[in-house]
C-alpha cells in the first residue's frame, strides 16, 4: 500500500513539474509574441539583427512619445518601412520618423 501512495505522489509531482515547464515555455515561444515573431522572420533569426530591430523599435517609440509627429508622417513611415503585408523594418521606420524633411514637401504645395 505504501508503494502505491509513493508512486502516485511522485507521478503527481512529475505532472506538476511538467505543467509548470510547459507554461513557462509557452511564454517564451515566439509564436505567442507577434512583435518578436515579426522581428525574427525579418532578421532570419540572426541575434545581431534582432537586437538592432528591437533597439530601433524602442527608440522610435520613445521619439514618437516625446515629439508627437503628425499622423500622416507616421503613416508614410509605416508605408516606407514595409517589407510585406504584415512585416515592418523597424530600423527603416526609426530613420524615417526622425527625418526633418519628411513633411515639408506636402506643406510647400
């Protein structure tokens, strides 16, 4: 009887440990993080390129929060930085959004 109890206890601990590991792996999987998946696909999973893209995304977000560029400028940079229907090159977007001459051509007309 004691052997059965010990075996059930060990199996329950093993199942609990497996569930905890599976939950942690799901949070780290790129399939559940669309931004990370986008950057990974654009960079073909090269760590240096991924780091550059993440840094550019963070810098662009800080710039937009601080400077509040116009919506047409943001939309134009989104179009310019596209690599496909749902992929964005964040380095290109960051450079575009910081361009001082971006909205001047439309204002001169």
